[in-house]
C-alpha cells in the first residue's frame, strides 16, 4: 500500500505510542517491586515470583500475538489491551497480596500484545531501520519521563497505590493512539490470507528467520547479563551513589537518542555495515569498562556500550523483519528478549565469582557471533533474494 509521507509518519507515531504501552510495565518493574516491598511488606521471594509471573504472561502474549494479531481489528485490540492492563494495575493498587500474582501475569500478557503490535506495523514499513528506531526512541522517551516522576514524586507521597494508578492512567492516555492506527488489511503481506490456516502454520517461518531469532536471543542474553550487574561494577570502583545516578540517568537518555538517531539514518548504510558498526561501538564500550578505574572511564564505557546495544537491537530486529515476508516472526522478538532477560543474568551471575572481566567477555562473545551472522551469511541471503529496502519518503 502506498501512502503519503504524512500518513506514514502518523502511523509510525501511533504504533510507537501503542508499543510504549508494552514497554512501561517492564521498564518500571524494579521500581514497582521495590515499592511493594516498602509499602505492602512483600518479601524478596514474593516479589521475585511476581517478576517471574509477569515475564511468563509476557511470553504467552508473544505466542498468542503470532496467532491472533493478523485476525483482529488493531484499533480495538489496542483499546482492549490498554483497558485490560490499566484495570489490572488499578485492581493491584488495592487488592491483597494473594491477588497480585494473576494480576501481574495479566499485565505482562497485555503488554506483550502491545509490543508485538507495534513491531508488526513497523516491520511492514519499507524503511524498517527508520521505523524501528523511531519506535524505540519514542518508547524510551516515555519511559524516561515516567521514571523521572514515579520514584521522587508519586511513590514518595502515595507509595505503591499511587504508582499503580499513575501507570493505569498513562496506559489509557497512550491508548488514544489507537484511532490513528492503520486497518489490519492495509498491512497484510502479499498473498497472506487474513483468515484460515492451522495453528502450526502461523509459526511457519523460513529457517533463516528462526536462525536470526536465535542469534538475537544470544545477543540479548550477553548484553542483559552485563546490564544486570553494571551497577555492581560501579560499586566495585567505589563510585558514589550520586555518580551512579548520573551514569544511569544519562544512559537511558542516550539509549533514546541513539534510537532516534538511527531513525534519521534509516537504511542508508545497507544490511552489512550497520552490524559491523554495532560490534565496533560495543567493543569500545566493553574495553573502556574493562579498563575503568574511576568515574570517567566507567561512565564513558557504559554510555558507549548502551548506544551499541540499542543499535544492535534495532538492526537485528530489522534484519529479522526482512527475512520473513509474512511479517509474523518479528512478533516473536519480544519473547526472545524476555528469554534473554531470564537466561542472561543467570549466566552472568555464575561468572561473576571469577571477576567482572568474565562478564565482559560473556557480553563480547554473545555480540561477536550474532554480528558475524547478520553481517555475513544472513546479509548475503537478503541480497540474494532481492530484499534490499525501498526508500520511503518522509516529511521534512
């Protein structure tokens, strides 16, 4: 379907805001769990189970998305998922501890559907790197604004109850983007039936698409493992809490800026060069972290690494979208990322006893292999099948 630049931009913005609904629960998870400990007297074991059930609901949502999203009205889906997640948060603000487990699983389920919908729409854009960069940049901007107000203003005065109600209100506000979303039929792939097909057929992708998902999982596992213990490296360098606060505040802003910068660059660099750049940027960040002996080198290493990680996620997501003409495999990326979030910290934790250098080597190894795959064999497959992106005209 051909669209004007203004129409394309409106759809990309709407899909980004819908996707931001999916990103909110997980980006705010540590703060909310901490508030539950302080406000509701939850034990560490209880909040750990809450986090696990939230991820379990998220994984289930990604699988359901592959089966159902191409059969549903996307506007009603957004409104329904937003209403479900907001209602779960609202009920969580006043129901007892025994009711929290299913509510958090429900939040994870609806969040996954929203993330998958945003990626499904962006994966159909001709300039996938630009679209996916805009999606992540807008999502991180929304998250940064929420994280700025949630701990210092809302939780400090209204505790967990206020935080849960605030997130419910934000999700409902973001759901207004549904009215600018495209019709599902406008984005069905050529020859893709809107009805019919067995359940297993919905997961029938090319072997290259499944291989790309596996490489993306490996990439995420190594980097998330490092992320989980990045604060511990700064603590080991005897950095002050204010210094660590500066590092992580700027890091989030840089992640959003890096995503938006890629949205400007788009697909101009082709399919091979971006992955090589990702490896060079990530390697520089890891090297600085490994050599860090104080605030400046630690901060520089963390910030450069964050840029490489953000770019790597976007470029690899775009490659997966190009390898699968049906557009469905991209909806498994949130699930692969969730699995990475489970496996990565566990692997890094086992290695941490050997020193932080082992964790850095884990992150490096988990970056090299996927980057070589995407820039080599998979890139040649893309070029061989004539799947190079067509430029899309954008306003301004």
